[in-house]
């Protein structure tokens, strides 16, 4: 089974349309694919139509921002009923938070001497959603920074000009939204949160105790050590194993869809527990 269960379209902070992203999944030879835009399921209708014409199997998904111990983490929901009102109400809350954050980021950048930050960033988005990735790409295109890492370090975190706090919901509430929609809650890219291994394990324990179902054992940037640790922790905390490239499609991001290491043989793959069996 070749699966890639974490990807984005221009309905959040990706570049391509949902149908184009599904087409890439097919070209990459994916048997199983999920579109998991940030805090919205709006692109899934188009993705479902595109997948119906191709051999790739589409899993409904979303990536939701949440708080764990006052830190932002991302939880991927997979195999969802997108019509679930509890889920959609939660996503609307996050969308409102994102809109307010975009205004604050633009104001901070203007005060730092970057004119028309909102207008220039909106020009990069094909929907109303503006994310920090959009602002970062704008700053790169305008020549303020050379890459995403330097943008975040100089502009978009902490007390930097575009740094701003967002009031996400607590992680256990977000898990509840996903379960209300009949889905599986997956802790996304656990090594991206700049935590020690000890703290990651605490996060995984809390996630499991709150009803979380799975963790991403494989991402596009996973090292051999990270895969080994993830395999051990998935077993230790009785979590299912998921995998996803976190593809966005920006030219300065080198991630390619479907180019993932295989899940370890001992893994309890999440797709074995979806409503539809693959």
C-alpha cells in the first residue's frame, strides 16, 4: 500500500487546486491519498470528483490547529463525515482566528516598514484564507528573506513584527470534533514542534489519554532515527501509524508527494481502521 495521508491545496496554504493535487497523487502511484487542508474541508468536493476518475482512493481529511500545554500543535482528522456540524462549527472558529491573525500580522509588518503586506499576501491566495505560509511566501518574493526558515525567524514568531498569538481550542476538544465526525485523530509531524524526545513522549501520552488514535510515523523529512523512535512510541502508546508528506507545492519547498519511506513492518496502519477497507 502506497499511502500519502497529509497534503494541501489552495483552499488553505497549498499552491494547486484539489483536482490537481489528486492528479499528482495518481502520478506518484499513490493507492491511498488524503487532502488535509488547514481548518477547512471546502476543497474536498472537488477532490472527490477528481478521484472518482482515477485509480487513487481518496480519504476525506483536514488538519486542525490546537493547543497542547499552551503550545500550537496540528491534529489531522482522517476518514471524516464532512457534513458533521460539530466539526464544521469548530473549523469555523479556527477560520475566524486565522482571519484575525492575518490582520494582526499585516499590521505588524506595516509597522516594520513593509507596505501593502495584506494586499501583496492576498494576491498569493486563491481563497479568503491567509496563513503564515502565505505571508512567508510574500516576504520571500519581495526579497526580505531567502527561505521559509529565515522568514519565520525574522518576522513571524514571538515578539517579531508578525508574531501573534492565536486562541486555538484545546487538543482534547479538537479530538472530540474529529470523533464526532466519525474520523480518526492523528498527531501530525511530532518532530516539528522543537521539543525534546521526553516532551514529545509526554505529548503522545496526553494525546492518547484524550482519545487520540494515531501519530504520523513517517513524513517527507523523517530521519532514520525519527522513524525508529516513532515506531517505538506508536507501539508504547498503542497508537495507529500514519504517513504523509505534508505537500504544499511551493517552488521553494522540496517536498514531493508520495516520496515516503515505508512504514515499519510492525506498524498498525491507520487505513486498516477506516470505514472503507483498503
